[in-house]
C-alpha cells in the first residue's frame, strides 16, 4: 500500500461491472504480465465503496467486489464493499434511479460521506 492512498473511493451507479465496460478499460487485456495483475491499480485506494440503486439502468451489475476480487487477493485495496439503495429521484413526474442527486440524498450515501469527512 502506498504511503497516502485515497481513503475512500466511492462509486455511485457505476457501470464497471458490465462486461463491455470492463473490456474497454485501460489495460483490460493485460493478462500475461505479473500474473494478470497489471490491469489493476496497486495500493492507491484504501476503501472502495460501491453503491448501486435498484432499477438503475446504468449499473446493471450492482456488485463490483466479485469483478475486482483480484485487487483484494493481491492486497491492492483493503476493502471493496457493495451496497444497494433506493434512489427515489423524480423530476416533473419522471423517476430517474441513476440521478446523482438521488444518490447523494440517500442516507446511506450521505452517511458514508459524513463518516469520511469526520
């Protein structure tokens, strides 16, 4: 772990679990170097908290821990936690479960941010 890693990496409604997105990440094809670990950031993140809303049309795969478990296995990150929430954002009668404001207004997201700020 680096001397000053990012203490909280927070993803909200992330598409990183999608196969097509993962395949297009920088260094996604790195499989033969260093046991296939070259494609992961090493020791720059302490805690990765992923929050996905039910019915969010962008984060079809709400679990990132299983997709990035090699980062845990090789101690590139201390923890990856997935959480599900309800994003009740609506504007002019239209719901949008991917809307950033709805994620921020959720008590679970707000609590993570408040704990990080404390």
